[in-house]
């Protein structure tokens, strides 16, 4: 997975190592060879080619996101400092994961913009210098992109784990369902970890061979790298789909458990309707609203990752048109922007969910409600006693 593109007069060895799918551009480059040769001798500008337009579009798409992502980074730091003392452990972990992702995204955008600008300049000026092209930088960029995608999946895995634990503690799901969902969650991240580790290792080895000047056969390298790109895109899409389904199932189970528990509380509090209507129902509305916010954020995170996944799949069609690469960048940049924005916003709802699903907090609320019910006999209280699993939800 990479989107770093080179220029028209790169040596064949540099061309092969710089980007897995740049090999598909050989036909385009050869078709402009005569024009480049003429401009090389005269040192004059030539009419803009489709490839140069492609560089301009990529630069224009990526450059604004550097400022946007930096602003989001600053906002995240301010929020973290402001709420540091009131945060729970899971919130601290999520913010640290967010900071790592934001740092990697900014580095990726800076490298991408630099490469696109240099590629355009070298292509426009026949006397351009290709010294800026270092295959080591290209390999590092590919590894950064791999890590950026992989880290987002780890964040989804972490969110699934946190909310699965809440479901387990509140008996919102049966032990069997918990086991199935947990195994699916762990298996998905393990498979993706192995794949991205091997993919990164392949990029490092292929880049090292190029740095050492070892020739590679395009007829072998091109099919291998296209296969890796397609496989990475499909696996990213599949894992995103799995995590999205898990998050939505978990959120739905929590909401159903909350509704069921409140129904039982209402049955227990029938002797004091005024208290039920003013306090318990108000509390219910707040908790249901918080859960809905959480579900919406989960859905937004899923949509953001799916946009990125569709973008990576578009790379598979790069050999049909170079502008599929532009589609990839557009979807990827926008998807990451949405993903990071929602991660910043999910911390408050996640804290509220963790707080009002805590057993001790809920038991105090239920005890207070029961004590205010003066018209309920002791026999009625015994017959309508709420089980521990129900009480933790309200």
C-alpha cells in the first residue's frame, strides 16, 4: 500500500522500487519519451501531460489536509490536557492511540506532498534533478502507510474490546455470545497483524535490493506487487466490515439490555409513579441518548474506514487509468479526517457509558429508588427484586 509516485525520466531500477503500481505507468512514460528527449536538449517547458495533471491533483488534494490534521492534533492535545484528571484508563489509552495515529498521518501527508511536488517539477523541467528521489524514503513511506492503516484497525479492535467487556459485566450478552464475539475480534486483528508484518517486511526487502543496485525482473515483480495491493485492499475491507458489525452488535445489545432493565424497574416502582416519571425516566432518557450517540459514532467510524478501504481497492485499477490513484487519495484523506474527528468526539460518550454501567453506581441508584417506595410491601419487593445483571444496566 503506497501512493508515492515518481516522474517520467527515472531509471528502470528506481522506477520499479519507488512504488508497487508505478510499473503500470511504463506505457504512459514511453509514449512521452520523444517529447521528453526534445525538451531535455532545449531545456524548455512542454504542454502539461496527463501524468503532470495527476501530480497537481494529488498535491492539491493532500496539501490542505496537512493544516486540517495539525489543527485536529492541537485540538486533541488541548482536550486531553483539560480532561486529564477526570479520564478513566480506557480513555487515556484511546487518546494515546489517537496521538500516534495523528502523528503518522501528518508525516504521511508531508512526504506525499513533497513527493508530488518534486515529481511535477522534475517532469516539467527537462533539466530537473532527480537527486531528491531516494528509494530509502520511498520504502519508509510505504511502511508508514502500512502502519497508518494497521493502527486504525487496532483502534477498532480496542473499541470492540472495551464495549465487549461492558456487555459481559452487565450480562447484556450470554457467555456463549461473548465468547464468539471475542474470538472473532481477536482472530481478525491477529490475521491482519501477520499480513501487515509480512507486507512491511516485503517492502523493506524489495527496497533494500534496489538500494544495493540489484536488478529485478519486472515480469516477476509487477504481478507480485499487484497481488499484494489487491490482497491488502480486500483484507482491509473485510476486517473493517467485521469490526463494524461487531461494534454495531455490541451497541445494539447494550441498548436492548438498558430498555429491558428499565421496564423491570418501572414494574417494581408502580407504587410511586411520580418518582419514576421524574427521576428514573429522566435518567433513562439521558442514558439512551448517550448510547445513541455512541452508536452513531461507531457507525461513523465504520463508514470512514470503509471509504478508505474502497480507496485502496481503487488502486487495483490503477493500470486502467492513473486517475484511480487520485480517487484513492481523495477517499483515503477524507476517511482519515472523519475517523480522527470521531475519535476525538467518542471520548465523552464512552466515559458516560462506562460510568452509568458500573455496578456500584447503579446499585446505589436502585437502592435509593426502592427506599422511596413507601407503598410497596415487603412481599412485593421480594417478588420484584431485580437481578444483578439487570441492575447494572440502569
